[in-house]
């Protein structure tokens, strides 16, 4: 019985790891679709913020990092305020992007 439980646990852990978002892939997406406004390290591009007359939050900030993954996903896919939806990012790529944004705080 213990062997069966160990095998089942191992299979579940492997499946979870395979389905987990990929921060490295998310960085490539971020560099292509987000970096021009949000900066290379999540620090807002001051010139873009001034031009758009917005107060962009640093993606490393506790305010942004406190958002749920679902809230972040909604911002990416639907936009927020003057930020338009990022139409080039969808499906699992959104999860990868969020994983990368989460990695910025570390």
C-alpha cells in the first residue's frame, strides 16, 4: 500500500511540475511585450509614464506582488486604466508571464 501511495505521489508531483508556469519563458514574453513600458526589471519607464500621464507601479512593489494571479491575468488580457490588453499574449503564455513577474520580487 505504501508503494502505491509513493508512486501516486510521485506521478502527481511530476505532473504538477510539467504544468507549472515557466518564468524563463515568461521573461522572453515580458521582454517582447512589456519591457518597453515596464522596464527591464519591472521599474516603470519614466518617459512612457509621463507621456501617458499615468502613475505606473513598479512590478516588484508589494502592491503589484499582492495581486492574485487571476487579477494579473485579467490586467494582461483585458487591460487596466490606460493600459490596453496585451493581445499578443494568451493561453499558457499569460501564466508564464505572471511567473516571471512574480520572480522579479526575489
